[in-house]
């Protein structure tokens, strides 16, 4: 059934279809509507889950450490400062190999205090061991939710997943979405069968102290699981497509890359605006294509090398800054190419920071610079739409 | 990570002084067993015997014994 | 694609109006999108909301700078906000006011439509909430969304007696603007 | 009275003479095996679970320093969901209980989970080398409140954590001592049988942090109780229900027996400080009616 609903409600509906045993969350803009909708579903008996209203985001995720250790399917959602408050638990969850799924309604990190969208929060947490998937629109964010559980709970993976969706832009938009069918989700996502749980009949110790003779191997196994996830994200998306008839690409997706001279690489909801901008650019004879990164962690090095091998220049548009260097996706992309000997110029743009609107004109400007960068970049990294007059 | 698997580590190796129980003085009050941090004082045929595989030689048992039936002596290894 | 911008004050239901437009357009078998100008504005402060309607799936997610239609829920906003900014010359601006058009401080080549929505609201709803009335005027003035679809969308949001009253108010606004 | 096969195994790496393993054994002996234990970071976690070994014969989970109560809440929520009759027990030190885990504790208390929270209280951050915690008593020398020319040690008295628990309407709040195992076990059993949150704070001397010979561990805790500086009491539904009566001994008997107060017997102002500590003990004795008739 297709309906026009708010993005947050759509996510709540998708979460409901995944039959979580427990939802634990702390309110923070722009994530609030998701958990409000879930709490209403619990109050109305539509969702038979434990719903814990807790004292902080730190506690919200910590509660899920306990529930996940019990083998329960566990869900939370947060953003920005809340994600930062979870930082210590993020490493803990991934290190304990807990298949928790969390929707991150991407938002800027203060100071200055700012409630609007960018992706600094999640990109800043890229090294925490979580898989990070980014959605272009509400439907994709919805559909990624059961896919995320399927990936996280795979015995070869057992790694938590963040489903990242741009705050406000996707959480607060009303647009038509196809609701997930509960029975079909059950077919796609069978109940979680944990290998190890806390049970007095079979006592186990979870969360032991690992000295230098064991720690490296823990990390290595996490890295291996992320590598294996590279081989599962695409097939899971295809399996979803077979049941639900919707597909958004695997690790990456491309648009107008055939015959493109330059490419824009990005992730999240700006993909849609870029597609419209590129249609206009091609009509003007400017052949710029798009590569959409769906999986930021694990980072799809091979898929990106293949997709970008034929363009003469690349521009990354991303909603974050690695303050003191360039920005996450730009750096990651450059590192993906270094050892291939490929010398395609790569330039980076920080855009949409703290909710700054990204217009079609802005994209076309970046695309034009990308084409020009083939002759050698003027600037390697810059802030798109910088208001120089107020500096 | 088997339950109780620290038992593979014989902490008796940490010990300098070893408890010696004078079974004749022992009143079987079991305080040594209760207070032992290692939980390594065992009842064997009605007698309280420290398991020297784990005893770290802390001397709590000797200190707490109401009949002064336990003495700590320098262990010769 | 048609783009709509709604001006109001916090608490006047501008965001709800944009959402209802999106739902109604979808009833018309079109694609739609609605979103607020996300802010921390509280009750009474000037706010904006946006809607897009198209025959194909809508991909663009920037704010709307060159709207085809503008709805102004509160005429006092004309003193503090350039409500006609970027409005296309062949577009329309619909303003809730009892003032004559030539007394409105507006810089636009677009057609100006006025309606005393507050009066209708007081008469029918008994309180000065004009957002659904402005939607009736929007249907009447633009024909972009069918009145039946708008009624369905409003009924989904407002149930029972309140819903019925809203439909009556919408009908009145629709007729006044259509015959204007 | 102790089980033949304790639920906390030897081979753990606690210091020789540490009171903490005895506390853990006494607690688990009273609860029996149908428990799930959650521990925060601290001496207990580090000494009981050196990967790949574990001293625990009950299911045990560690996440972080400051979230044991939150993690336990998640465990309990799932037990409740499954209608499983297993007790969740948190066992943590005073650093995590009084300080860094305070927010998590407050949340757990307030939500009223069916969890027994046990704090082994050694009155400083012993795992990191004896730094002051909110539990450190007045005038104690620690590595972050050292005694010196202008300092008599910790300038503030111990935080009243049981009162904080009572203020959260925690239905059962009690203090206990490793030196009084019968009393301790009775309190653990009472907390285990209760359906709801309970808070037990157990005096647990630390040989390195308090500085005394390893054999004197139990004696130190006994002195803490018998001087009135560590009163043993029970609050049931917010009301003082029972106390352990004592024949009060002078505070100097306790202070003299350990190194962390020794500066008070030398430094100028030490005499007054000792009198102030005696006054705290006297206040406890009066407030809780500790003195035997």
C-alpha cells in the first residue's frame, strides 16, 4: 500500500515490521518523531516490544547491550549530540559483535548549536566498527531497515548497523512511500537465532578483559566481518528486490555514468537533487555522472575503483568536514585510488553543513568545477556556498 | 571462556607464606572457609584444608581463626 | 513540476497545510512532497512550509525559491516577510485578508488572489484557524488539486464534527475564489 | 554454609587479601545459580575475566565503566518479556556506583527494574591506583587527595549513596560488611526475593588502597562497623527497618589500623580532624540508634 506519510512514521512502520523485542531511545531533534511513533504503536498494541524511555542516549544504547546479550532483536534511533554521547557504547557494541540496528537521523554537531542536517555525526563515528548505510529517500531508509537486520544478524557478520538518513530532509518530509508488508518482512528476515546468550543453564562470560596478546585478533575479526559484509550487502539488496520489487544498488549506485567526463561522488538525500542537476547539465552538454555511496562502512573500494575508472576528474560532495584535513569521503576515496596508480584528480566540497540548503545551481557549480579539475584542480577542497561576506 | 575457567591458573605460585592448620585446635567454625578470598579452603573428611594450588598466602584465615589454629610459615619451594 | 510555498505563523498549521496538499495531490495520482522550513520557531513566529507536485517521482530536496504558488495565512506577514520573493510571474499568490488588493504592499507580477479566510473560519469553525480554508482557496484559484481529493485529505486529518466543519469551510472558500 | 562448588572460581587475579572475591562469593552463595550478573569496569571485571579465562560460573556481562545499571536494565527487560524467573544482579565498585555510573543508576532506580545492585565499597578508585571517589571518606589520603603541608587528605565526607537510593523510592536499601557474613547473606537473600530494585552497599577493605597487612582485611571492615563510621542498616520502603547494634569503639582504633589515615596522627590539625571523624561516627550512632542498650 502506498501512502503519503512523514518520513519518521515510515521508519517506525518499517521497524515495527522487523518485530524488535526492545526499543530503547532518548528524544532528540530530529529523531523524536520516529520514537514517538514507535511508542504509540506499543501503546496501541500494534507493536509487541519492550519500550524503554531512558535517561540519556548513552543509557539508551547501553540498555541494548543488555538486551542483545540476551539474544533479543534490539532497536534504537538517535542523531548528532546523542550519537556522540553514545560514542563509547558504539565501540562496545561492535566489539561485542552485537547485531543492533540504529537509525541515525543525521544532524550537525555543535558548537555552535545547530539542529539541522549534515552528516558530521555519523561520519565522525566511521571508525567505531559499525556498518553505515546511507539512504537517498524515505523509501530507501525504510527498506534498508530490514536489510540492516538481515546483514547485522548474519552469523558471518554479527556487526551493528547504522541506517543513516538525513535529519529533517528525510525524517520530516511527507512523500509517497510503499509500506512494508509484515508477512513479507517475516519471510525476508527470519527470527534472530543468537549463538551465545546469557542463560543460567549455560553460563557464559561476555565482555572479558583482553590483554595485548588477544586484542589485535579481536580487531582483526571485526575487520574481517566488515570485509565479508562487502560481499553481502548487494545480495541482500537483491533478495529484498525479489520479494518487494525495489532496488537501489548494492554497495554503490550510479547515474548517468555512461560516457561521463567527470563524476560526482556523494551519499544521502542530496543524491536526488544531484540527479535533477545532472539532467540539466547533460542538456547543456556537460557530461557529469553520479556515484552514490550506499555503504560508507565497509567502504566499497573495489566498486568505486570500477565505477570511476573512466572519468577524467571526480568531485566529492559531502556533508562533513574532518576539521584540520579535508573530509571523510574525500579522503577515503583518494586512498582507494592511490595504489592503483590512477591519477584522476579528486576534489572535495563540504556542503549542506548545519542545514545549509543545497540547490540545483550549487550542484551545477560543483559539477562545472569537477569538469575543469581534469586540467588540474584549482582547489583540492573547499566549502560550497561559503558566505564570504559575513566572514 | 568456560565457566570458572580461571582455575587453569594456579595462583598458589603467588604465595610467600603458607597456612598450616593445627587440626587438633580447629573447632570447625568454618570462618576460614567463609572469609578466604580464593574460596580455596575445602572441607576434606571433616577437616578444613587450604587448596595450595590457589592459596595466595594472604593470611586472612590465620588472622580470623578464633582458636588460632592456623599459622603462616615461610614456604620453602 | 509545480512548487508551492506557504507562509504563516507558528501555530497556524502551515506545515499541516503543506502535508495535506501532498496527500491530496497523491489522491490525484500525482507524486508529491511536503516539508517545513525546518526551524526552532515557536508559536507566533513567521514560518514557511513547502510542497511539490509532479507527474514523475520527485527527487530534488532543496527548498523552494521560485514557487508557482504562494499561500499567505496571515496578512500581517507582509510587513515582515517578502512573501512574493521569487514567485514566478505567471504564478499566483493567495492571501488571507479583508483588505483590497491595491492596499497590499506586494512586489510581484503574479496574479494576486485575496480571501477573507479568517471571517469564514470564525463563521464556520468558530475560531481563527485558516489553514484548511486556504487550501480550499488554493484548489479554487489554481485547479492544481481536485476539490474531492483535497476533501479526502482533510477528512483523513480531521475526523468527526471538526472534519465536517472543515469541509464546509473549504467549500465556501473554494466557491468564493472560483467565482472571483 | 558455603557451597562446595562456589559460583565464583579460584584462579582469579585479585590481590592476595582482597575482600572483593569474598563479597562476590557470599552474594552468589545467597542468590544461588539462577542469576545473571552484570559488572561495570573495575577491579572485579579485570581480575575475574582475563580472556580467555573467567572466574564466573553464572552468566556474566561487562560493557563499560558507567553503564552497568543500563545494561542490566536491558537484560531485565528481556527476562520480563520472556516471563523468565531469573534475578539480575549488578556487582560493581564505588567508583562506578557513586560517580561515573550515577546517571545510569538513577535511571535504573527510577524505572524500578527488578535488579539487585551490589556495590563493593572500597572507598576509592582502586583499579587505577587509589584515586579519590565520591565514596572516599573525610581526610583519607588518596593519590588525588594526598596529605601534604596544606592538606589533610580528602576534604569532603563520603557521599550518602544509600540516601540517594532511598530518595528514588528503591524499596530495599541496605548496607553490609564483609566481616559480618551472616548479616550480609540475610540481606542478599531479602534483596533477591524482592520483586523490584534493591541497593546493597558492602564495606570491602582494600589492602593496597587503605594500606594494611593482607591478613587484616576482615578486621578492618569489622572495625569500620564497630566504631560506627560504617553503620549497617536496612531501609524498607523508605523507612529505617533494622540496624546492626554495636558497642561503639573509639574511632582511633579504626584509623590507627590503616595507612590512609596515618598523616592525621602527625600533621598539625590532625587531632581536630580525628575529632571531626569521631563526630561523624557519633552522628551515625545517634542517627541510626546503633549503640547497644
